[in-house]
């Protein structure tokens, strides 16, 4: 950045870590060093802010000195949630500090109930929502009779609270199911009532989502990275989660990243930028300018369309802590942050 470039403002990059990390964090040594560098290139002063619940007051004082804060904190981490952090972020947003992603935007688009709220969009599939354990107990058996389902906790990350469920022959008049935890390698068989008991705690998050299982999951998942309303790149991965076939599991591997110009995904890019993101913000009541600076959507392949093209089925939207990859993402983030700070002026 040349010395003549005007400074646009000050941005904090906030993540969760311990006291040692808080004392030693620098832009050059953090995992967000590419974002710090990209922000500096467009004239933005960016500094690290390391959060934990026990230093909330100190973080509040730090954030008051910034024009905005980019937040990377998972909804669940080692038994801790974001309740105190989200209250702090709402507080500082009210005082005029721009927050991305704002906790209220996360609640609208970064929780699993977005699958139900957007089920009528062309990325949707057969999806149900249970508000209570009693609703789930009453309605799930009939849906299982039509084929395997995927049960999803409303808030979580890393596959926590996600299950593939299918019916088995009953035993002693007790409905039996085969369940596969997305974080585990092997399925287990148990009574449906026992599985339902496991899910009771999930209703602390407000609801449970029930989505039709997509058999083409074995072909992989495409992650579309978004910077605001523009695509910032893709990641493709053959996954093990909820996949049981040994051959398909053997093909699973790391996510492979590519730019937003990858010809394999241009139809998905057009759908995301021109159709789905505008529909999403309209359905959820999110002003387009409040879209997170970085977020992503995971897609499974659905049934082929009449013209032979693939359909895509939304599996989840990640907002709380989307690591800024692929390589082009930091530049896109910096561009969107600069636009937001300029509009704030």
C-alpha cells in the first residue's frame, strides 16, 4: 500500500483463544495473517482481538476504539457457547461499531432452521421442523417410513448433533432404527424411543430440523464461499460424515479449494449470486448490506434436472466462523470491508 493511500478506518479481527494467545497475538503470526495483509493493502488498519468469556470487559474496551469488528468464533467450542460474546457484540453494534457477522444475522441464516425457512427455494428438499420433542415423537415415524432422514440440531458445528436415521424391523413391538452420528465412523441400532431421548437436549436451541437424506452424498459436497453477495471461491470434498459404504468412505479426503472462476462450478456461482442470495435475504428479512463479510453454503448433489444438469440441495450455511479460504477470499473480504467503511462515512 502506498503512503498516499487514504486510511479507511480501523478494524478488529476477533477470535477465541486463551490468555497466552491473547498476550502474544500479532497480525503476522495469526491464522488470519492473509486477511490482515489484504486489509492493509486497501488502506485499513486491522488489529487482533482475542476473546474469552473471562476477559469480556477488557474486550469491550478494546472494541470501542474500532470502526468495525470481523468475528470468527464457533457456536460451540469445548463445551462453551457464544451467549456472552453475542450479548457484547449486540451492545457494541448499538454504540456504532459495525459487527460482521452480527449475532442477529447469524440467528437468521447461520442456524439449521434456514433449511426449513428456505425449503421452497430451488436449493430446498423435503424438510420438516420440530419445535418440541413431542412433535418429533409424533411426526418422525411417518417420515422415516418413506426413507432415511437426516436429523440436525439447530446450532452446532463440526457435525455435532447431526444424524442419519433409518427404520429397521421392529422388535417386541418397539420401533427400531439405525442411526449414524456424523462425527462417528460406525452406525448403531437401537429403539426409536432411545434415539428420541438423545435429541431432547437439542430443543434448547429452539428446534430440530429433519431433512430428506440425499443418496448422492457419496459424490461429495461443494462449499461455495461468499463475501457479502459475491462468490469468493469453492471447496469440493468427498466426505465420510453420514457415508457408510466402504468404497465411498475410502475415497473421502480433504477439501480441495479453487477460485470463483473454476469452470466446474460456474452454474452454481450464477445461482448463488443472481438467484439464491437475493431470495435468501428477502425470505429472511436481511438487508443485503448486512450480509456477512464471509460465509459459505454447503451443497449436496440432488436429482438430475430434465436437461441433464445437476440440482443442488443445501445442507447448511456457515456464518459464525468461516475460515477465509480459498486463496482469493482475503482479497474479496478486504474489498467488501472497504466498501462498507466507505458507505459508513
